[in-house]
C-alpha cells in the first residue's frame, strides 16, 4: 500500500499524529521500536513482507501458509535459523480444545493401537461460486486454495494428534485451483491407514466436518458445526466409544467428552500467542514455528507430486 493511502486512512480515523506509517516492508523491519512483525495479508504477499523482517533480526509471525510454494519457506526457514529469531506460523488448529483433548486421549493409550483414521470436511468459500474479493484464490499459483488452507489446517491437526503420514497417494480434481482433494496414506508411527477428503462449499446434510479415529480398544468421533470444515476456527464436539477387546460381544456406545466451550475465531489465535510467551504450555498449547510450517509445505508438495505422477510419495 502506498504511503498516501496510509495517510488518508489515518486522517479519516483521527490517528494522523499518533501512528507510525511505512512506505515499504524494509522501513517496518528497520524501525528500532518494532520487536515483532506480524504478516497477515493475501498469501502471494507473504514472502515479500516476511524476508525483510527476518533479515533485520525481528521476531516474526506469519499467517498460514508461509508462502505460495515450497522454495520460499525453505529459504526463510534457513534464514530465520541463521538470524536466531523467534518464529510462529498461524496453524492455530493445534490450540483447539477438541484437538488437544483428542491428542490427550490418543497418547493415553485409551484407544489402543490406531488402526485407521478418516476425515471429511467442507472448505466453505472454495465452492462453486466465489465472491469478487476472493478471486485471487482461483489461480493455483497463488497457493491459497482448498488444499493449502482448509485441508492443510485439518491435516495439521490430524498429524498433531496421530503423527506424520507416509506413503501418500493423492487425487486432486481440479479446475485451476482444486475444489476436491482426497489423500490416503499410512501413519508413520504405526502404519494405521489414513484417508482425508475435502470438498468445496458447505455440506447438504449439515455435517461440514467429521473425523473418526479407530483403535483396537476404542474410537473417537469429532464432528464440526454446520458452518464449514475449518478446524482452525470451529470447535468440533468429541465423543469416545470404548470396548473390551477380550469380549467380542461387547457393544461400545458413544459418550460425550467434556470440553470447555471455546468456540469462536479469537480463541485459538489467542492461545497461540499465549504459548509464544510461555503461557499454557502445561495445558498442551504450543506455538507452531516456521519449521512446523515447512513440514506442511513439504506435505503439500508430496500431494502435488502424487497427483501428477500417480505414485506414492513421502515428505519425511
């Protein structure tokens, strides 16, 4: 944005003499009064805003994804390491109370060995029609689409709970940017089968997010509200079914798992910032770093390779 645009807005809101203005990213990065730079613009602009801040030695937050391809994140992750700065990426689905509860249950061993997990979600805005202000989502080169945003947020939550995925196979049914994504693979830490599908728009049956985790001793079911399948902003319900593997006739019933109602967009973002300064670590909250983001970008690249070549691909 040109400096003149900044001045017009500051004048309109009455802050002309109270707020610093900058004509380009390097001016922000070089300001000694700036400690942290937060990048939250359209994906194609992430790299150009992030790199100067890192070069200036500022701590940096970047909204997910880090950039629109794999090469840019690889470069800025290495640069951030060299500068020794603190980083965070907006994978705030990890702060979701439902995700943290699922992680706690899985790690406690209540479900036994994980045999399979299935996830299905809707991407909301990535449906058959797109508002004019969101047309930048359509070219796949911009890196802001069904795969890289709602699917990747959900897959990050899946991997946070169950571990990374190996032997990925993918199908992308696409126009230019995709409106249907299906990925299968196996859990790297046990071999359980993974299947995840995201489609554009919202569901016709009122279920915009469903995630089931099946183990030898029990199952978890997470279901989202009738809104969209963005797990980073919506709070699914969590239900558990326990069974005794020694008694084949035992019928397991779903039980609600008590979770604090922290629905709403601000909660997960706020908890990520709390974790940035060390608050909430004892409750499982962590601030995802650029290194975490790079793993997801490598995952996206593996999905694209699999869809293009029809082969199983790995990213770890």
